[in-house]
C-alpha cells in the first residue's frame, strides 16, 4: 500500500474534443503531441516521490458525444495513460465528468418538445420538472455513461468504491478518501447544455419547411404568421438558453446532499475538492452560489478548499483567466487539451493547449499547480503555489457543526461499549452481564464506562462505594481479575478545547490527547488511593484481600475512534 504521507497528486485534464476522425497513423503532429503527454506523466512517475492519487477528466472528452468518439479516446490516450501504472499495485483513482460536448441527441428528437415546455416554468419549478423527467435528461448522455461502464468493467482496479448504477442515474461522484484525508465532490453542470441542438433545430426547421432557404431568410415578411411565431419561439429559446448563465447542476436531485453535508461536518480537517465542467458564473442565476437560492450548493461551496472547472479553455499565460476565489477557496479553470480540427493538426492548432498536475500538501496546507504546454516540439511548464486558506483557517466551529458533533458523541459511545464487549469476549451478552448502566462484567473483568466527566468532580470516585457494594451483594465473584475504566477523550475538555479536537488536523491534536490522558490518570490515581483507603477500613478482610489481588487499568479513548 502506498504511503501518501499527506502528499498526493492529481492529473487534471479537460476539453479533449476527441473525434472518431482522428488518426495518428496519418497525423504526425497529433502523434507527437500525445507522445509528449505520455512522456510527461512517465517522468512524473519516475522522478517525483509524491504519488499520483487521482486522474480527473472534467468534460468534453468527445467532440460529438458519439460512441465512436469515446472508442477513439481510449485508443489515442486513455489506454496508454493507464498502462503507465501497470506495475503499480495501488492504482490511481480514475473519474470522468461530462461536458457540453459529451451529449448526443441522435435518438432523442422528441425530447426537445419536453425541453421547451421545461423552459416555460421558473425557479424551483424547473428543478421539479427535472426530477419528474430525469430519464429524458439522462438519455442524451447514454454513449458517455456506456463508455464509463465499459472502462469500469475492464479496469476496475482504477475505480474505488465506484457504483456505476448511481453514476448512470446522477452523473456525479462523491468520495471520502481516508488514505489522503480528502473529500471529492464532482458534479454534472451540463444537464441543459443545448446550444448546439438549438442551432440544429433552426436549420432543420428551414430545411423541412422552405425550399428556397436563402430567399426566405432574407425576406422575413414572406413567412406565414404560424411560421413567424414558431421561428420567433425557437430564437427566443435559443437566446434564453445561451450556454452562459444557463447551466444547471440540480444539486438536490443529483447528489446525496445530506450524506455529503454530514461527511463535511464529520471530517472538518479534510481537504474538500469540488468540481464541474462549467465555471460558476456559467450557472443559472438560481444556482450561482452568490445568489444563495440553492442553499445546498452554497453550503458545499462554502466548505470547499479547491473548486475545479473547465469549458472556457483558459489561457495558460493569463493568471486572471485561470485563477479566482470563492471566498477563501481557490477556483481553478483548466486549459484545453486539444481543439477540434476537421482535417489534420498543425503547429498552429496545437498552440496554447495544456493540462495540469496538482500537488497537494496537507502538512503545509498548500497546493502547487504545474501546468504543461505540450505544443509540437516544445514542452514548457508553469508552476504556481497556492495557500489553501479555508483549510488553514478552519479553526472556528460553526454552531451547526458543534451541534452535529455533540449528537455524534452518543453514537460513538454506543459503538465503543459494543467494541469493548466484542474485543474481550464476543459471546457474552451485554444485558446479562450488566451490573448497572455503564458497568458490566465480561470474561472475568469489570468494565466501567465513565460518562459526563466533570473537572470539578472526580468521576472515578463515584465507583468506590459501588465496587464494594457489588462484592458485598455477591454480584461479583472471585474469578474477577481486572477492573477497567474507559473514558472518552472529548468528555475531558471544556468547550474551547472540545472545539479544537473537532477542527484541528488529527496529527496536531496529540498534545490535546496527551493532556486528556494526563487529566484522566491524575483522577484515576486519586481514585485508587481513596479506594484502598476505604477498603482498608472495612471490617470484612475478604474485601481487602480480594481487591488487593485485582489489576486496575485506565483507558482514554481518542476522539477519532472508531475511524
């Protein structure tokens, strides 16, 4: 297993526009370009000690979204890329997001009527319409999802806990990656990318209805009233659903939003990477996060550290094109890996195309973006280092997160009690061996779980009289060899330190954990001293002899148990 040591890399590629027409056997420029790309990745693997954890393709893999485009993508790029990891036991995690070019309408001409009806409703009604007609929205992505399914079937080792059925239904990706203390939330922003289809509709309409197209276009007055109304409606819809400012994620209907929010609260020190094909400013105004009309999307973005998007083919030379901020989170826009060309590539068409390798360092809370321009005959690299401000400043615990963690304590304590029971003897019944709440006998041992620790009142002291009383009432016998005390770390602190446990990187809370053990051991030592003083005053010497031969132990359970 790879030791990531809080460092890992992401290969990030977008906007490839691969067409079935491309042929490296007859196109030397394209052949050399792709060979340069493979050499860069090979060099990263051989020369850098930081492992590659993810390979992300964030949309526009194909030019037309047809099955043959994806097959060409595999033969030109993907298979050669994945073969570089053939001898690596633990493969990087592979994921694909669709873009506006990863849509096809070949079998969905009737869908447009539903779509036009969809455009006539506003606000939340649009989301409801999407949910009611989700199968129609998903259908144009069929070649894309079939491609992902095929890659998954043949290369399962590059997918981690990937559920293809869920992906086909929602076209989103959500993963809590404990190996690298990161959370990935990748969303589909191309549900309503219909600009190309509207152009086709206008052309088809004229072809079907007019024999002399040029004359009719020039002479609008010659159209019938019905034709005028239809034409104006199509133009209106095309204008309204221009790509910019019209994209939708429908986050409440395409993601396990409550599960995502729960995990974001549960692992506040994890890096959060959010991505989609379109930049945020391309989203419909109801979803654009500054508008706050879709609270769920805004909550995710507020908790993110890195936001990845593509689509605009950002200029590698322009920092303003490539980098912006969502609050304190870094928003990065990718370049275009390849343009679409109708004939063969040349030096001009290969200029300005690039991709990135992101290096994440969770120790320093920084990200380095290495951007590679691999124009024909030239490989240049630009390197920028960013501070992950949200991750660095994640020291304030929101009321919502604090409330969630407090409720989580009870769940963890129940798991802890069962864990103790199972570790000692899985066959012992919890209820049958229980002496009272939080005190139970398991396999010749008395196990006491201390709850509601109070720094002004030694909780161990409460058990001096109880243990003696258990013996006097013959509730415990001479087979008992050990008495164990368990206390939960988070119970040992006042609110300020309690908050620190939830917010600090676990590697940085060792001091707090050591402090917790010190507090618990001090109180435990005081308890033992008082306990044997009390036992020594008992007239029944059997009590004294019994407890003198028993081992006492004290355990502080760390906050992040169980992982």
